[in-house]
C-alpha cells in the first residue's frame, strides 16, 4: 500500500450505525442495557482498536441516539467528518429480546437518516485520500439511495487507486435473495478485499465447500478473500496463495459482532503490510477474543490484548 496523508483516515467505512437496547434478566425483562451496533461501525471500531486511522461515512438524525454514536466514535478515535446530520430523519435503533428460543432482533430503521444517504452526500475527496474503503451488504440493502451511494463510493475509490473491501452480511429482512445475489455478485467484481461469511456466501452462490467459495470470489475479481468460517476459523487466499487459519482458543459467551471484528482487524493488518497468513491469524485471534464478552462493541480487543493472547498461545 502506498503512503497517504497522515491527517486523514487510512480506512473509511460506509454504512449505518445504530443504538442498541438489549433486554436484561432484571425486573422481569423490563430493563434494557443500552449499547451500540451496526456492522460497518463495529468494523471501524475494531480497526481503530488495532491502531489504524479510521473514519466513518454515514448520516445520523439530530437526536439523542445520534449524539450517543458521535460520543462513541469520539471516544474510539473514529473520525466522523464524513458523518452528516439529517435534521429531517432519525437515527436507527434496535432492541434485542431473549427467550427460550434464543435472542431476537427488532429493528427500527426504515426511513432513517442513513437510509436517506445519497451519492451527492459523499465526501469524494476524503475517499480519494484513504487507503481502503469498506462497505457491506447491509450498507447497500437499507435503501436504493444508500445502494447508489455505495456504488458511487466504490467508483470514487477505484478512480483514485484506493482499495475497496466488502463484507457480505446478508440480511434477508432488508432485501430479497435474488436482489442480494445480483447486487453482491456485481459488487464483488469491483472489490480488492472480500470478507464473506460462510452462511452468507453459501446462500448467494449455492456452494458449500470453503475452497470452492473462495475460488468463486476470486473468479469474480477480488484480489484477496478472507472467508469467515465461525468456529472453524477462516480461509484466506489470493490468486497465488491460500492459508487455512485455525480457530483461536476462546471461551465464547456472545458471538455478536465477531465477524465485524475479524474484518476490521484483518483490514487494519492488511493495509499495515502483514502477509495474508499473518493478517488472518491476527484477525482470528481478535474475533475469538471478542466473543468472550457481551455486545458488539465492548468486547472488541485492542492490539496489545490480541498480541498478548497470541503470544500466550504460541
């Protein structure tokens, strides 16, 4: 990766951040713990905690939830000059409830500020000065205008020689499988780093073998594929090399956001110059550590924690 300006983010993530309310077991389930979510925001925080300079591209409402997210990014060192305030819309929120069937997500995001984001809102000059632009399937699924903005951001990055990373993050409550398949396959032809999860990419392609899935993504045009295999680790590859990454030892209690942590950690190490194998091993360790606490953001480890854990298990 070439050197870029030190006063702008190396990584820019585009998408929708949300405020979370997670049901606790107190007061008969009537008490909720406030947290944060949104896949690309989780990715951005994970990359920042590994030492990368990171910024976010999105929109928030002029409301308490938007201010909570701005305070979060300020505390995490995620630059937010590319996050606009839309006074005519709201910041998305979601609730997590729990019962004998597991945990359930309830989203309130239709018509949110981020879903109203359009190509004209993009800070193209900031994208052109980054090293990596990141977006996800959710970034493209929340609305047609957000999808158009995602495409415009990709083209702005490619025109400036900025690498593009993409996480599938398939959410069929947001769009149909046919539309998801068409859009994601088209986007994967335009990216440098593809970060699919096994279930997502299997649903899109009909393939189940990890090597076949990696071959599919490479054939579409991705330079690097880091396929997340959950408890089975990961498979990272380019046209010239391929490495199976063993799962890192951990005691998981909540896997929420683990894939986002993997992506953010991998991207941070990849743009820092690590080999694919080393970036994959680091990302697998970071993702495993993130499952040992509750919530999407709080358990994301910092670089010193990841290094210490890797050394302890060497």
